[in-house]
C-alpha cells in the first residue's frame, strides 16, 4: 500500500469512541454508587454513545447564518 492509499477513518469515529470511553467511566461510577456495576456499565455506554453522536453531528459554525452557499440571488 502506497502512502497515498492510506485507509481513512470516518470523520466522527473519534467522537463516538471518546463518548463511549467517557460513558463507560461514568457508568462504572453509577454502578458503584448503585452497587450494581453490571447495570451501570450499559447505562454509561448509552449515555456516552448519545453524547458522542451529538458531538459528531454538531458542526462548527452551524446555525450562525454565515453560510455563503445559501441561496444568494444571481449567484448561479
């Protein structure tokens, strides 16, 4: 494989992975607090994946109204 043919990873993969890791840590803490780690870990995984997906979907500058490609009259 040449240097030009490096496999690429999806753009959101680091955010999902980070969310999952943080969620597992939170889940372990919840599980220890509830004295049921087997229940806390899946709860933390769900929380972490939800936050990871939310961070992945969020785009920098979204909603600020400075998108130059948004329908200007006469710029076709």
